[in-house]
């Protein structure tokens, strides 16, 4: 990092240059908030929807109303929204197990999926992966961070066993950009023009919700409630949305065949999930502002950032390449020390389950692991890339970023 730059002056310069960028983010938030309120009104969201259910959860008014709201706002036929879905990987796994049968093939068109999905797809010793149930896997790498549509068409023509075409919207722990809604819509149109309803398009929508004016078209798309759509208020959970038939099949894996989404007590979580969804468009805009600010400041300090501050954003993730483990760890420690919760904790690299390399993670969040709140993490391996996301408010995000920058300039990473 360039230690000679005046950080206070750089901050003022950044916010001046970012004003029109922030205005674009706000315009999306205004439009999507209107969508949410319209859906609340159309589906008669009432105070009674905030009350909990117990036991089987039959006729849970809040749960059922929120699922209709999700479907309306996301522009699809049906949705499942449950606090009992553990995380985004769990939501994706439920969907894949629901759609795929022995002998089918899953085709990923965005290369290898996120690390934690590997155990879902590939055999790791009889754990119950898709491979263990005789479901095959194939993939097409991205071409310059873009879907290779000609290769997708060739694969579909050559293999009648392909049942699900899978795309990951965000970059995950990869050196690629996030896919746009337009690109994912083009994928859906291509697959259905070639295969009709015989092949499902499945999208991992994590980190992408409310970053654009619409969500992608897909037979099934999923995400986590402690990311964008939970608005920072949902304490756990995930959603699965799409066509009525695809969501129905997923619901049979969520519970059991024949029961599906008819049961599932809300246990007092309706209020947080409902209010969080109401807050989500605004909260996502705050996260995008924080990441754009980070991109401007860190680029000026000599770091390799993606996306750049003036580029469009299709997810809430910003990547920063530090080139060495010490600066990477110092940055994460600065994020932690600038957080509202556990600021006294010093993050250290550790063997995180599901990952090949040690991971350092800074997350001083109100909800454990929440990535709509400001957090920074990454596997400690060359080129030592930190993946940042979130911030419930721009003001807190700005504070956290400046705390991290000062940590690097002080050399707080030590010998790693």
C-alpha cells in the first residue's frame, strides 16, 4: 500500500466522485422497495403475520404470506422461505436433490461451484452426495468471466441426460466477476429454447438479490437469509424460489414427499424475516455503497480491486488482492476491530470446514456469519485475496474500511 497518501483527503475525494454511483444504487433501492411494499399490500400482510406458530405449523399465516410476497417480488410462481434452512449451501442442496434423479446429469456453466458445494456434488466417501446417488456432473468453465453459450448448446445437444443447468451468480472464492441478471436470463432462454421444460435452470442467487431491478429468470434459484434478502434482521434461514413444479419438488426434500411446504413452524422468526425483507432493498444499497467506497480508496492505495468503484455491481462482493499474507491478515484484523461486535477479537487463519486452505475471517456481526453485515474473509493462498461484503449502513461500513486501511498501514498482520 502507498503509505504517503492523506487518508482524510482521499476519503473526501472518494465520496465526491462516488455521488453519481451512489445515486444509481439508490434508484434501484427505491424501485425494489416499491415492489416489496406493493407485494405486502397485495398479499394482505397484517400484524397477525408477525405472530409465531408451533408444532407442525399448519396454517402459519406469516410464513405463507411471506412466501407469496417473495414469489411476487422475485417475479416467479412460488417460493419457500424458512428459518430452518441452515445456509445458502443447504438451500442449493435442497433444490438439487429435489430436481435430480439417479442417472441424471448436473451441468455447471460457471465452472467449479463454490467450495462448500463440492461435498454436495462429488463423492467424498459415502456421505450422501449427488454422486453417491448416481447423479453425474459436468461443467463448462467461464470464458473471460462470461458464460460460454455455444458450449452450453453443444453439451445440451450431445447429452440427453442433462437435467439441471446450474449457474453461480456471484464470484465466490474465485477470480471472476459476478454475472448480471441479463446474462442469466439469456441462459434460461437458451436452455428452454433447446430443451423446453425437460431441463431445469438452477441459479445460486446468493449475494445478488436486490442489486438490480429484477432477479434472474430460472426454474429454481436460492439464497440465504443472512445475506441480502434478510436485510440484516433475519437470524437464520434461506429461500428457494422459481416455478411452481420445481419449488414443489424442492419442498419434498425440505420435509418429505407428500408433505412438502405445508408444515414448518415459524417459532417466532416471522417478524425478523418479514421486516428484514422489507429492509432488504435499502440495506443492499448500503452494502453496495460501502463496497464502492472500499474499491475507490483501496485502488488509490495501490491494491488490485474488483469491481472497480465505477463499475456496475451484480452482487455485494468486493475482492482485494494484497499479494502477501501479512497485509491480507492485517486488513481482516482492521475490519474486525472496526466492527460493533467482538471488536477486541484478533482473527487468525484456521482450517475452516469445507475449504481446502486455511481461511481468515473477520465478522464482527450481530448475526453469526451474516454477510449482509460488513465482513471480510478469504483462503490464505496466493494472490492473497480478501473477499469483502456487506454493511448494514454506509456510515458503519465506511468506518470499518478506514479501520482496515489503517491496520495495513500500521503493519498489524505480523509474520504469517
